[in-house]
C-alpha cells in the first residue's frame, strides 16, 4: 500500500511538472525598436506583465490550452493573437506595433492620473500625436494648437505678440498647462515660456476640457493641456527638423538619445528659433511680427530599476530676446521715450521628475520646480518679475475589488515678486508674494461591470491667503456597446488670480491699472455630457464621432473694464455670475486608401451676467471649426496635408465711440497646405504655403494700433474729467493702445523644411 501511494505521488508530481513546463516569450517592437513598458496580457487569465527595456517578455509555467494574447503600449495600436500551447512548448511570439492612427484607442493619463485607454476613461480626454502637428509645422507648441478644435491661441498684444491659450472661449489663465503631469508652466510663463518646448521631444498632447481642480488644484478651471514628453527608451537615436519661411523665420529642432552606462538612458533636445526680419506690410512704421531670438535646451534621464519601477528626471532651460515696436528702434532706446519699443528678456529653468518608491504597493513621488525671470520694457514702462514655484506630490494607486483607488497629497509653493503695485504693501514698500498650497485628494473609480463605471473625487487645499478650498467631482461612464459610449462629468474649480502675470494689457500701452476691491478667488461649477459613436465598415473605413455638451457657471469671476475710462483698465469681481456653455464635436475618418480626415466644430456661448444684464466678453468667438486632411500617394511617396481653421466674429476692445476701427472681427479662416516627400531613407522633405487666403486683421480697418504716431501720448489732451479731447492731431480722441488684436498679422508665406531620423 505504501509503495502504491509513493507511485501516485510521483505520477502526480510528474504530471504537474509536465503541465507547467510550457512558456511563451518574445519581443514587442515598433519601427524596429524594442518597446519598454508595453503591456502583454493573457486574456481571461490574471497574467499580465510589462516588457523590459529591450521590449522582451516571458510567461512561464503555463497550462496546456488556447490563449488570447493582447499587447498595448501608449501611442500604438493594440494587437491581439490567438495562441495554442501544447505540451513542453516554448513558444516565441513577437509583436510589431504600429503607431495609433485612430486616437480613440490612445492611452491617456490626464483624466484620472492613471494610464487608461481613452474609451475606458470615465473622463473625456483628447489626444494629439506629433503626426497631427507635423501636418502644419510650427516653431512652438503655442502655434501648433491652432488646429485643435475648441482650442485657440490668442494674441493679447499687437506689438510684442504675446498670447495665451483659450479653451472653449475661456481666457488663457483658466487653462492649466502641464509637462509630464507637472504644473511646470506657471501663469507668468504661459505668456512667455510656452514657446520654447522642443517639438521633437513631444510624445503626445492630452487635453481635458472643463474643470480638473479635484486632481490638479488651482488654474485648471477651464481645462488643462498636458504635454507628454517621449520615453527615453523608445525615442529615436537622433532626429532633426529644420525649416524656414519666406518671412525668414528659421527653426531648428534636434533630438538625440544616449545610453549612459547599462542602466540609464538620456534624451537630449534643442530648439532654436530666430526671426530678425523687420516687416511692415501694413505701413504703420511698427513691426507686423515680433522679432525673436530663442533657445531652449531639454534633457530627460530614464533609469532602469528592478521590477520595471519608474524613475525619470528632466530639466529644461529657456532664453528669449523678444522685440516689437517702431521699425527704427535700437537697443539703446530700450526703456526710453525717444522711439517706442517693447523689449522682453526671459530666462527660465525647470526641473521635474517621477520616482516610484521601492514598495510592493504602487506609490509614486512626483516633483517639479521652476524659476522664471523676466526683464521687460513696454515703452517707458518697466516690468521686472521673478517667479519661483516648487511642487511635490505623493500618490498611492491601490485596487480593492471593484474599487480602483488613488490617494494623494501635494504641496505647492509659489514665490512671486515684481516692480508693480501687485507686490507692494499699503506704504508702497515692495513685498514679495509667498503662497503655500498644501492639499490632499482621493479618487475612487468603481467598475460595477463592463458597461458601468463611476468615478468619485474630492480635493481639499489650504491656501495661505484664502483659506480652505474644496473641489469635488463625479464622473459616470456607460458603455452601451463597443461602438456607443456615454460619459457624464460634473465638478468644481477654483483659481487665484495675479493680474500682472496673466493679463498683458495691464502692462502695455498707457492705461492705468485700477483694482477696485480685494479680488476674491474665482470659483466654477461644470457639467459635461460626452457621447462617442464609432462606425467600422467591412471595407476598412472607420468613422469616429465624439460630441460634448458642456455648461460652466462662474462666481467671483474677475472682469476687465476697458470701456468706462480709455485711460484705465479697471478690474473687479463680477457683481453677478458668468456662463460658459456650448457644444463641441470631433469627427475622425480613416479610409483604407490612406485618406485621413480629422475635423471639428464648436458652438460657444460665453457671457457675463451682471445686474441682470448679459454681456459677451471681448475676444470671444461664437463658433470655431478646424480640419486636417491628409492623403499619401504611395507610388511616389508623397503626402499632401491640407489644414485650416475657421473663427467666428469676436467683439473687439474699442477706445471710444469715435474709434474708426471695426467693433467686431470678421469671420475668418487660416488655411495651409503642405507636401511631404519621403522617398529617401531616413529623410523627409516638406514644403508648403501658410495662410493661403492671405487673411490679415487690418482688412477693412484704417489701423490696428491706436495712436501709433504718438506712442508716448505726448500730444494727447484731456478735459477736466480725464477724457481724451478730439484735436487736429488726434481726430478720434485716442490714446496709444495695443489691445485691438485677434489674429496673427502675417499674410501668405511659403515654407520649406527637412526632417532626418536615425532609429
């Protein structure tokens, strides 16, 4: 009996070992490069692993049977394969992923601070890849966003051409700009620092429309733009993109990857932009486009650690010398009253990183810091500002049953100092502003089943000036089927304002800045209904339609009054409330013959309601449209890209009733065409035309800049009430003012460029 029992044990053990000797291994690649951190998943099992730094994976001790394998990676199309495992099999299964063509399948992180496929996220997130922006090459991220539906780069100064980014018609300060999830782009640098991010290092750009303060805190009231930089392990060994325009704008974008020892990879990027051509096509003796000499250096390090734990650290430095004004201006006139010029020197440094703690739990520490120094002269007005921001955040990602929890704590320190009344006390003495903003947040994503998902979030911040701030949010996703998804989001937002870093009109020209009362933080409540519909046809045609209805109500909104007094800009919290609402839709069409169309439209309704009176703010369009059409003629390796945008009429800031300029901008369109030849190994040549319709904002206007012949207002006369008098020299009763601007003052122009890549 004892011998029989021993024999059974041996047989069972032998049988068990024979069942578990089977393995599946292989490599995940894209463009002949191994993909790190790609997810390899055995469907209907709990087995999921990530590839190593070379893209390799290995499943061991598998049971005999049939498996469905799935591989996904950020920015690449998901691939599935059916595999049959037989006894003693050691299968090698490789995957070659292609870059995502349909951005509905992209993996995003901005909506929930976790990697999740767009269609699975309860929070709507839009994704744009470098291919999208290459259809209309630009020298900066700021310009590149002009073809994103519902997003509009807005110029705020007709002389120095500074600007910000509007989302759904809301002014730039309501948009939070992140780099790799870090609030590195502060309000001051939104005006001047956003231009120097090397395009060659951008993996993708994620956009969330609507308040995101429950995760990101202040400034994410109207939405956020998250610039995701490339993973060093997946980046090209070398890339170069050089182009020039017929305006003699020259741009150089370089990227390179280096292996530092065996466990570190460094990614280096350089962007240099030079424009020194003084063009005055509108004959007002002022530059049509600001001159700029800008250099930006970027470096990102990725360290290989056990169990694929994350550790990255990156740094960026930016320097820019910018000038706009009288075409006779020279540097010796800087700050003087002889010849008018606006000269801005900007120095900026940034540091950011992510470190996953060596723990069995997924705990991540993220940090960033930046210093921004600006030395500016707007005619005789001096603006010298220094801003420093330090940020640290600790998050714990934990799954418990149906609950996917994210708990976090953050601390933000903001130092701001300038030579304006913004940082002076009641005695006129300078006093730098120092703000501490500690906060905690919790998010619970509950997956009831495959079709129903609920997200609950709450954030608490303590502002050292304004006290306690709570920002809750809720999101619900209903997946009717694979082709129909409904998402409902609601949340709140808050924003603390610094006028001088956000509203450039407060500095330029001759207007006096008046702050009526102590400005209270702005607050908002938002609701957003999102619907995705997909059509997959048998011939391979794909159509994706994403439509959103949104409504945001603001309290304590800060408004600027240009009308009451032409010599002043008066700021105060609104005596009432403000509304931002509308509908926006994106349509993505892919045909099997290579034709790809991305188009979108937005109908916007932004208004301030004060004392029962509804007023549409200046520089707020009622509708926008965008399109990107791309077609590749494969036999001759030629790609044709046709891009454009359409903007509805906007109310413009006139100085008085005699001002002869149009009170509203015309409906206008900026259209571009590009031809790209890729018939040579590693090289691409491209050329095209920007602003095909030759639209210029001066059309049907006698001038753009008010009182340009007297920029120091030396000959302006006033009555006893401070109102400007009409004189022979000043027939319209105007002061010098640069705020009448809504579009770039550049006409039709050609461009030519070269791209080189080494994998």
